[in-house]
C-alpha cells in the first residue's frame, strides 16, 4: 500500500525528528528536546510550537522517541593511529577505512589520521593514501607524530628513525599531503624546532609540542613562535617540578594552548586530569584516544608502524627492542572516554562535550559543520543511555549504530 501523505508539506522519509531526549546544545543541556534531521543536516532544534502537532512533530516528519537518553554531538578525535586491527600507517586504503569504521561505531564521527615515526619517504607514501581519504570525506586531516621528536622522550617511536626538525624536511611532509595536513608534533628544543614551528603556523598547520625534553623557557619560545597544542599532555615529557617547571607548566598556563588528554585511566591519574581542567578551563581541553590497532579488539599482538605491541588487560606496550615496556598508544575509544569523564572524573556533560567535540572541531577548523548540535551543521550525533553507554551513532544523517527500537 502506498504511504499516505499528510495535507500540506509532503511526507519526506529523509526528515526525522528525534524527540524526548536530553540534548547537549551549545547553551547547555535541554530537557525533553527535539532535534530534526533532514538529509545529511540538522534541520532545527526546537520545543513544541504553533506549527507542530501534539507530539511536537511537523507535517511529514517521522518521529523517533528517545526519552530517557542523552544526545550529544559526534565525537572529534584529532589524534588516532589505528583501531579494528588496522593502522593509518599501513598505506593501505582499505585498512585505513577499517580503522575509521571502527571508531565511528564508537561515536567518533570525525577523525584526524595520525602516523607513527618512519623514514620520510615512507611517511610521504602514507600521506598520499591518507590525503585521498581526506578528499573523499572519510577523514578530517592528517597528523604527523614524529619523526621530529626527542630521543629522550620517544615513547613508542623507534629511536633510530628520529631526526631533527629541519624545516626543509618538515616542508616535504606537509607538501606530500596536498593541503590535508592538520597537525605535526615536534620537540621544539631540537635544532630547527622554532623555525619549523613558524613554518607550520604560516602554512596553517597546527604545531603541536610533544615527545619533548624542552624546559619551561624553550616551551614558552615555541608558543610565541606559533605552537597551539600540547600533544598528550603529561605523557612523553618531563614531569612538573617545583624548581624546574618544564613544559607542563608553560603549556597549562598559556591560553593559546589546547591540551590533549588521554582519559583511559592508564595514561593519567584522575587527580591529574582534574588538575588540568582546573588550570585550563573546559574550552582548552581536547580528549583524544591516541589509539593503536587494538582499539575495539581483544588482547594480543598488534603492529604499530614498524614495531610490535603487546596488549594485555587492554594496555598496549612495546614488546621488544630498546623501548620495550613503554606504553604504546592506547586501546581507548571516545565513547569510553565520555563515560569515564562523567562517572569517574565527575565532569559535567557540558565540559565533556566541549573536550570531545566542540574544542577539537574548532582547533581543526571544521566547527562550521560539526562539533556541536546546531541547525545547518552535519547531522553527526551520539545517543547515550542513562548509564552513559553508547546506543546510537548518526553520521551525516545516516545511522551507523541504531538505537533500540529503530
């Protein structure tokens, strides 16, 4: 039987009204909100009005009742290496798509692909593959983590592949992305570091300070030169000292810096995370996964660039070589980071949404289309139940994970 159309506006199966849920809007969480999706976009957010029916619908809308749930913007991960058994460093488009699909099922509707230290030619080949995926709309950009980092703070990066940030080499990598590079992490105290920070800033690429042995003054110089991000703050840098404050104090105190935090319970103690929020304010924090291939998978052995990583009890560590035992990224997904933030760290929903969506979207320059629930933006959203567990994911108007009953 043909579907009967209501009088007036014809029925549009691509127009859907999500009703009854709490909705995290830029102005705060709205109770019993209504969010309309048309095609790939958010059409409007509203309460009942003169042109709606008794259930808040306008003519031709399909209503989905999400009473008892919370709708938040799709998560934006600006630092992720892998997941689903795959790696963004593989230079294999299908494997890269597997990584993206894995994190999307966990609510990350926008992500920047992060590479791992390698030789410049290998990184350029990886960049060529990733750039095509950015141009196709699968990724939000490329992030180079290494090779321009400190051997003293290399973490899970191979020491023999590290090099000083010669501006010519930095330019070579940026050019290999054909305009899709979004961020590059470097140690600014190395020869060429400050010049490379200036080069990145002039090119519109985020210069991130990380895997660094820089002191307080050198970090301040890098910020003045144009650095705007602290790569996984506290990790892979000197600890905060009362006589030698090091990079952490400089990065926390400067309002120009957005700090990345890995909220998995392994990389940071809850007290340290809460201290960072107090010092920076919620608008300067970006939760990241720093995830490697084991994200969304079980314990076992996994590749991380040219290295092998063992995952045990959900914690990834280098299994061999001079950096054996070092934490090697994470197995985190951002839905778990959200739940931990509100249930363990006692952050508000508004603070958590800022760190997972609005702040990284703004930093990456994609906040005109995603990162918050507003009319005209992409219909990127996550549905959480009363326990803050993920039950639904929509990306550009398409359900990737359907809430129960849909």
